[in-house]
């Protein structure tokens, strides 16, 4: 079947991509590199003490314990193999090992990710707890798809919070795309059904559906998401094409825990990590990407409509280690 890459959609924003990425990761990068500098201060050789300090740096940078252990073990192997590794080489080695680790997991960089064109609309079901930037991310995605000439429909299936429906409607007006909604307390699956039916009848290219993010009742959430998926398949057998989990990067390890919990209740196919510009916890992206083996598809690097970027592992690591002086 013919396919077009999603980069064709987002390519119009690529001109400023590196600048936005570097600016958005500035706090994380400065914190990370500053901690490493302190860890190796006054030392010329990478030894056990330096590695212990480096382990602490990675964990306190929200990389996560399991991913940190993997990285440290790789550097230990390198030190054992090369006999002598100077501390001046550590940044370069660490960058290489993190990039290598991320490249080995079963996710592709999104320069190669393809959007199917054998059916339409392409349906994205969005999940995540309240407050992570879910609705804002949906709005930015809608804006970017529309700016690329695509016909977009939004579905307000978080029917338990009036604020969620209102916020999505505001984004719909701002971007200039229709929002399908029902009364408060309506069946979310019914909203999803109406959205897909309307989008299909009007030959839409992309449908993005918001859902409620109540993790405290996992069984209820699991049943609700299953019902939404089942109802959508009555309109479009392929739907949803994507289940996108939104995480707030500024919460560090809490984001990782949320990712694990959502993965337990539904089949997450992609993730977006938001609010990275306001935090020094950008290392969480490394741990999430490595541990969950689910692609981090987008990263949020600011308030602007164009500040939602496709995630590229290599570019992310380069920016994290970039000398900004």
C-alpha cells in the first residue's frame, strides 16, 4: 500500500527544529553536564569512584535506575577493555553509550516513521492523566496536521470533566477544526462513535480523540478504553491506528510510573513527553524510551504551536550533551 512519511507533515517546521530542541533542553543539559563536571573534578582517570559518582548523576537526572545500571555496565566494559580511560573522554563515551542504548531498543527514529494512506481517517486515541498537557498536545497536533493541508476532526470523549471538553473546544476554534462533543457525563464510546462517523462522512484525514485519565480506577479505565476501541471498529475496522500516551516530563520518575501503569491497562503504541523546556528532568526520556520499548513519538519543548516536535533519539542525545557556552 502507498505510504507517506509523517515527516512530510511536520517538515514545514523543521527549519527551527534544532534551535527549539537546544533551547527546550537547555535546563536538562546544563544540569546534566554540571553534575558530570563535579563528578570528575580533580580526577584524571575513570575509576570505580568516578563510576559510582556517575551512577548517582544519572539517577538524579531521572534516567531511572534500570537504564542507569545498563549505561554504567557498558562504560565499565569499555574501561576494562581499554585499560585506561581519561575523565576528559567521559562525556563523549557517555553520549555514545546512551545513543547506542536507545538505538538498540525496538523503536525507530521518526524520520523513518510512516503514516499509512491505504485508509482514512488516521485515528489517534489519546490517553494520559489530567494535567500532563493532554489537550494542549492534541491542539498542537491538530494545528500541525492542518497546517500541512490535512482535514482534522477532534473528539471530546473526556465527558467526565466539563473543563476538558471546554478546553478542547477552545483549541478547535483556535486551530479551525471541528470538535465533536456530547453532554457532560455521556458515554465516551458514543462520542468516539459520533466523531469517527462524522469524520468518515466528511472525508477527514486525521481524527484525534481525547479520553479521561482516571488512573485510580484501573479496571474502570481498562473497560472504558476497550469499549471505545470496540465501538470505533464498528465505523473503521482499523481504528485506532495509534494509542498515544501523554506524559509530563517535568514530573521525572512519576512520568515513568504513569507510563508503566497505562501500559498495564491498554496497548500503548506511542508516547509524547511534554513540558521538557521548563525542567531539568529531560533524562526521563532516556529511561522511558529504553525501558518501555514504546516509541517516544513527540516531545513538547515550549508553549508555541510549533514547539511539539517529532522525537529523534540521535538529535536528542546530541542536544543533551551540546556545549552551550
